[in-house]
C-alpha cells in the first residue's frame, strides 16, 4: 500500500500560505495571456465587468415545477 510522505504535503502547504493574489491588470499583462486569443477575450470581458456595468451571464436560482430541486438559469442582463 502506498502512503504519502508527510514532508511533501507540509512543504506544499507552506507554498500555499506564501502565495499572494496579483492585481488583475498585472495578470492580464503576462506574456502567456497576451499570446492566447481566448485568454485575451476572457480578460477583456473581465475588465469590462470590473470597470463598468456589464453583468454578463448572471445565475438566477430557480426551482422548477418539474424537479423541485434548486437549479440556476443563466441569462444576460444589463442591470443588477
């Protein structure tokens, strides 16, 4: 039976604790993001979401009469 080595997990936990969030603009300026067309498109949507009133596809919790379970309807709205 294989067993994990505790030091490996402890070492990874220390890395996670030292990780920090970077500003979105700094992330968007990364070369790998700038080279990829899809990433640039997603970044442009995120920037509009951050700095304007674009809300994109927002989830609305609903309960259907068919299942009576909570699910989400995603739709594009222009105001909250």
